[in-house]
C-alpha cells in the first residue's frame, strides 16, 4: 500500500505542475490475489499490484482527463500535460460548474488486516475444503477465492483531500454432476467471516438435489428467490433508474413517480456508503462525502443519487455518488440495501402451494428501462415446490419480468440477508417470496 502521505505527495506533484484553472487527481492503488479452481483442483494462483493516477484538468468549462499507471515524477508531469492538452481541445461543457470544495469526510473503517495479510496457503485451504466435499459426493467443483486490498485518494486544487483504504474477500463456487449444478458464495470485508466449508456444503446440496431435472411449461409462478437472485435483480434496477442522470434524460422508471407508490408497501431500498454491513466507502470519486439516499420507502418513490454535474443541473448538492471522470453513466449507487423482513426461508417454503425455488440468475439484460423489465436465465439450482416442499429439480427457465411488478407482489421477506459484490461496492439483500413471476421460455438443461 502507498498510504495517505505518499498518495498526497503524488497528488500535490500533479497540482503544482498543472496550469489549469482547476485540477483534480484521483489515485487508485490495489493488490488483488486470486486462487482459481476447476475439476476439483487449483489451477491458478495469481497476484496483481497496480496504481493508477487520473488527472482532470479544467479551463473554464473545458474539461480534459488523462490517466496513467506510472507514478514517477516525469510520468506525472506527462499525464498532467496530456490532461491539459485534451481540455484545451474540448468544447465547453455547459453542465460543468466547478470541482467540489472540501467537506468533512466521515470516518468508516473498511480495512481488515486479516484480509490484507491473507496468504495463498489460507485460500488454498479454503478451496481444499470445498473440493473435498465435492469429491466425497462424486461431484466436480470449480470457482474462485479472491482477496483484495485497495486504497483511493481524491485531491483537487480547491483543497479537497480524501483518503480511504479497504479490503474485501469473495469466495464463489459452482459444483456440478453430469446433469446438475449448485452455486454458493460469500463476500465480506473480513476474510475470517467466510466459512468455506459452509459455502461448499450449500453448493453440494444444490448439486445433489438438482439431479435429473424435469421440464415444466413457461408461465407465471410463485417463486422464492434466494439472495443471489435478488442481488442480481436489484443491481440492474439501480443501474436502470436510481441515477439522477437517468431521470434527467427521461429513461428512468422514477420519472414523474416521486412521492407515488412504485412497488409494494413492504419494500424499502436505499444506498448507504457508511454502513459497515456492506462494503463501505466514505466518499465518491470527486471526494464528496457519501450521504444515505432512500430510493423507495415503504413502496413510495423518494429519491435518486447525484454527482456534481447532475446536481448543478437542478440546483442541488451532490449526494457523493460520482464515478471516475470521464463518466457517461452519471452517478450510480455503490452500497445498496433492501430492507429485511421477519420470515425464514423455511417458512417461505411452507407457504408455497405450487411454485419455484430459484438460486440465482445469469445472462441478465434489460428489455424496457422505463418499466424495469429484465430478461435472463435461472441457473445452478432451480426446484419445483409443491405443498410447501421441494419435490425435485426442474430444467432452467428464461424469465421476462418487470422488477417493479415483482416487487409489488412480495408476500414474504427473509430476516437473514447476504452481501454480494455490486457496481463499485456491495449489495446486501434478503430472500424474497414473490406471488407472480413470469417465465417465458425453457432450456434443455
């Protein structure tokens, strides 16, 4: 790790050399270590260290950005010169007002030494537990175990300096037989909270129970969506509609809906970069402190996230959700939460007369952003439910479903939640029992 003093020194070199009216420096440093396995054996163990410096130079309303992963003094001078040259060649950007001024940055401890110090042997031991469980049951395991240490610093010529280190650990596995598969995963700031044997048992259980899958007809079914499926659904919902830019461009399902019911009363969704039960980040890529933003409260549409560009358009303040410049996507949530309920998945299962249990989705794509319609496939554990019991595996199905409509028919929500990785952060969600969910196609597996 570079640490705050070294990062400040690098940024100040750029600021001192720049001739722009305003200058911003964003520094990323990360160390990522990956242990990958397939056919129930480790086949790859790699580590990568990288540093990136991104310079934004401004002359009036002309903005230029250049980046490099060389932080030597001569390279810093060159990348600054490139940003200046690019800015001077640009047309004026009417949405640019100014770089943000400094504001107090809230403290949040997202750095866990145990994760930063995790060794290849520790990751291999976790993988071995999964592979052993798989072999004992005549199955084949694959997956990956990643540990990451990151640090980010944002500095600008108006006096902003924000620095934050963080760690993250993520373990995922898919366990297969000739005609079945099971998925499980775990994510945490603290590698010690990841129980590899538990992850392995979950995936093995699904792989065993999903053997000999049967075909069912497409149609509308009651479903229990595990946290993996809910997180995937929520990440796309946030991408499609929880950005101020999407609202301003008229492509968000939130347009003209603020203050109105959007989904069921039992649904609340928000973003909170300071919540340590997620993957917290105290400021955005402009050095603006993050605010909690409530998107949906008890079913009512409430708000969206802003960066400095979109906030200036409406005479508002940034909520601390800028992405690195240049950024065509606008602000995006990075620390999503869906309110937990009081039920267990066992009670959900007992409540379903006829329906489907879905582990996760894949190959998901938007169909209609204004209606939040997605299409995708079930995967790695899809089961038929009858009279409150799982009766057997079914072949995977394609769904075409409005997320808003699905969230309007949630009848039960689990008390337990899981953390998954998301866009520039994490997503913590419960499992959901949804009365009506539309499947439009079938598969051969």
